[in-house]
C-alpha cells in the first residue's frame, strides 16, 4: 500500500456564489488554487450522551447521540489579484462588477442591513480531494460556507512571503461525500507583491517617505454560528433526525476592521502627536501586478489607538494600531479589486 502525502491534496471552491446555503456550487462555478498551510477542513461531528440523565440506576452513559456538525478551515496564500478579488467580494458581501476582459473590476463594500441588505453572507462550496477516482483517499465537499475573516500581511525584504493573505471560513455543516466534482485546471495567479505598495495613512505617504516596514490589515465578520441552528434548520441527511443538525443560515455579527503598521521613527514623525490629538483621516493602500490586476483598500476614517516606539532590526520604529471607524458619507471600508476573471461572487 502506497503512502499518501499531504502534498497530494487538491482544493477548489466556489468562484460564483451559491443560490442559497443548501445548493452546492457545480464544477463550472468553481476554481482551483494552491495554498501554503497544510491543515484540512475536517468536518466535526458533535455528540452528546445520557450520562447526566436520571432513571438509569447509575451515572454512566448508555447511549450516544449525533447532535450537530461543524465545518471550518483556513486558506493561507501568497496574495494574488484573483484571490484578493474573491476574498473582498465574499468577505465584505456587497459586490458591484464592471469592466470586461481582461480588466474586470469588483467594487466591494460591507453589507448594510439598514440599507436593505441581508445579514447572510454570500455562500460558496469548498472541495478537498486526495487521489480522486478509483484509488480515492479523500473526496468531500463542504456546502454553504462563508468567509469569517481575511487578513493581508505585507513585509520588508525579498521573496513572495512578504505579501500574503489568510482567509478563515466556516460552513453550515453540510458535507457531501463523494463530492462528484471534477477538479478544474489550476488558476493562473498574478502576484500582488509588497514592493508594489502605495500607502497613505492619516495624510502621510509612508512609501514616498521610505518609512514603512510592515503592515497588516483585515476584516472579521464574527459569524453568529449558533444562530444557524434554529428550529427547522435541517439535518445532515434530509429527514433523518439521528444524523445531526446543520445550520440553515450564517449571518455576520459585530464586524471589525483592523489596520496596524510599523514604520521608521525619526525627526518629524507624527504618529505620537496624532495619537495624542486623536487626529482622523483616511488610509489607502494599493498593490499592483499590472494595469489589469490590482487591489486598492480604503479605510474611510481612521485614528491611532496606540503608537509605541521600539526597534526593528536595530532601527528605531513606531508600531501603530489604527482604529477604523464608520464615516457617515462613505461607510467604513471599500475595496476595488481588478483581475482578468469574470463572475466572481456573481
């Protein structure tokens, strides 16, 4: 029997959104990527037993029950234009597509129930396979997944590792085995390197000043997982009450934006002054592969919540934690993602 290596795993997931939480993507609506992290999105079956019940004559369990299912996973990748567009669209939830080949533009903003938007995030299916076919080791599809969070990290120095994205996702618990999905061809990705960064925060151009050392920005939906188990939410096997409950909805909770950076600190640096004065302004960062592939994220109103002077590799630096806030005119965040792929989150 041959040994199975984890590097054999293949993954694909919905490029287009599901029509609803229960209707899986088909192969035509998926795309395939590589990833950096080894962890699999293992479905978890939750069980209960009757140990605490009275009337058995003892304190020991006599029965076990399948109660519910959880699915979650993490994608860690080098940041490319295609995955950036997907993460912004599915993670923020409101998407306006424009443009044409090879320059599709996705303008993404957070869902706003006050404006009539749903509280449910767009759903996608996630497939993992190892040796699909006659010698299959693993072949399963998680249906009804949403993005819990995305985090972009940019660093100094050479190499692709200085521009990464980490995406956490959670699912309804519905799992289809085998998936019946034929893996599409791998997606050709266009890297958005940290060397292409253009960055302005609170009226300071940190790239033209040659001060930026590292940056991290992200979005967290704080999905209300337990609220998905409502009366009538359904079971792993339709109509089988013993097969464990699955979620019938996945709604965002109290969402949070994050922005933190480290810059060189020298004469004339304004971070400590802006912290004391609670100065507010915009934060705009952009990364570019070429004219048709890029990402621009705008935090419409930020202040500094902490600014600590320290050192990085022996150089005096300041580590700043920003507070993204809601702007009455523009909201909290918007992302403009460009790539040559059509129908993302459509």
